[in-house]
C-alpha cells in the first residue's frame, strides 16, 4: 500500500462516538503506514440536519485523538462538481427523473412486503414517455432522480472480508438527487473520491451494498475504483450498536473523563481483530504494529472496563513532568513523591483529585473498625524519621502482637488511613502522609 490516500467522511448531524472514530482511526493508520494522505471530508449535503457546531466538534475530537488530517473539504462547497457529474450521467442516459410522492412510494413498498416480495423500486418512472414527463414538469411537478443500476453482480476483493458480491438486481435504483435539488449520498461520495484521488475506502460493513452501487457509478464516470475494506460494526458490551444519540458513547464524554486518547486508539485498533489488546503510547507505535488484514468479520465489542485498563497502563507510565503539564491546576498538591505513590492505582486522571482529597481532607464515614486493633497500631507505630523500611517494621510488630495475618492484618490500617479498601502501596502511602497524619487517622472513631 504505497502512498495510500484515505478519507473519513462524517455527516455533521451529531457528536462523534467511538464507532465513528474507529473508522477514522483505521483510515488514518492505513494512510500513515504507507506515508500517504488522510483526508477529512464533511458530508454536509443535507443542510437541514447539518450543524456548524458538529463540524467544529468533529475537528476537535480528531485533534484530541491525534488523527491529524492533511486536507479538509465540505461537500456543501463542492456542488458544482456534482452538477458536472450529474450532467455526464444524464447524457449517458444513466439517470432518470421520477415523480412519485413519498406516500406513493411507501404504499408500493408495503404492497410488495405484503406479497413477501423484496421492496425494490419498480422503475415505473422509466416507462414515462417524453410528452408525459413534459406535462408533469409544465404542471409544476419537480422530479427526483435515480441512477439506473445494471442487473449485474458486482464482485470485489475486500481488504477485510475477502471476496464480496453485491447483487444489484436485488437493489432499488438509488435516488441521487432530491426534488429540492439536494444531492444524496452516493453521487457526491463517488465524485469526491475521484477528485481527491482516494485509493482506499475503509468503512463499516453496513456500506457493503453502497460499495456495489458506487462501483457502478465509478465505472459510469470512467474512473479507477479504490480498494474497499468493510470493518465490522462496533457494539457495546451488551451487543447494542453505537449511535450519535447515545451521549455516553461520545468522544466528548471520554474527554470529560480524562481518558488518554491513546487508550481509545489502542482499544479501537485491537478489538475485533486477531491481535492482543495492548496499550500503545503513540500513534506511530500503533501504526507500526497495525495490519488491516488482522481485522475480523465478527462484531467488535467495545468494553469500558478494557478501556479503563488500557488507560491505567498508559497513565502509570507518565513521568512527573508530563503529569504536571496535564494537571496544571493541581500543581499546589502535586509533587514527584505523590505521583509515584498513586500512579499505579488510578484509571483516569480525574481520580488524581480523589487522592488529593483523601490525603488532605478528613476522612468521613463509619467503617466499623476494631477500635482495640487501631489502638495497638498506634502504640506500635515507629517514631520518625521514617524510610522505606518503616512499613515492614510496623506491620511485623503488629503481626507478632496480634497474631493476625493477610487482610486481617493490613486492611483495617488501609481503611483507617484512606477510607478505601484498595489503593496505593501502604509502604509509600505512610511516607507521604507522615507520622502526625497517620496517627490522627488511626485515632478517629
């Protein structure tokens, strides 16, 4: 794949979710591996649903993920190109005007379904004579336009799914232009792919039929046909597809949780593939390892738990300089010792604030701790100065005095000091807190 040119083509009708950006990532990685070009194309021909605020958020989300594009286009600025292609297809008699209303089309579909027949358009408009078309136009009726498909089986080698066949005889002639003059998906997409010299189209498996239709349009416009790869759709842990209406799956929400974007990219590149899921600290490292042939036909199941694990792995490798830059507003509380203590025990950066509170504010709650045990712990607590051996010395004294072991030995200490049953290593934590604070926490009731 030398100098591959790929594109990500979202419609700006909602927030990007993890399924959308998985498609963007796959296209980005294919182009990056070959030192090629990655293009952002905003599919905003549907002016009614397209919003500028979503265009802005798409660009911000891609930037946050590090998926930097080389060029950006908006289809609403390219109508002249689509008009030219429309005229070419019209001259070749490959498109035809139709005059049915939406209600009439719906009744046709329902009749076919009732008869257990495929709801394929009957091409009634092709039977209209020129004088009938003229009469309809003269009466003020505006046509919508369909592309005339052949009855062939379109076959192509898919980069992910292998041999694919689309039976065009089982498809309705696609509407490419509405009666209001706006173009629908298929024609602008093909025209842009030709104009932008797209070599690889990586998109969801729900576009396989569209790809068969678009190959016919590529041929009609005498163009080379890009290579296609149809990745399996991303589903949630309970098997439901992601949606722009599902805010919980939005990139905006992941940013608010302070998830490392490399965790999102690492998960998206690995799930639904034959490779192990691992955390990559950069897109360069991810691109080196990525092979599109490793992707599976099976649904890719997105796991928030897996994302948290990857995020935790990445965070634990942050040095103090990096965390200081990321959490500038917390620098009054952050120091290298604090970060070294907690970094192995957080899944998101937002949890840093939790540990700042735990170490600096009173612990609230009734934990039903054995008061006598905490009193013994106070009596046996070594005096300062403390060092890396202090915890071992203290816990050994407690073990010999109480004959407790395992969780019974150290868990009451952890809960008394932090109010939690898990967290940083206690040998580091007590050094961070110091004698006075440890003693204060042990005394509370």
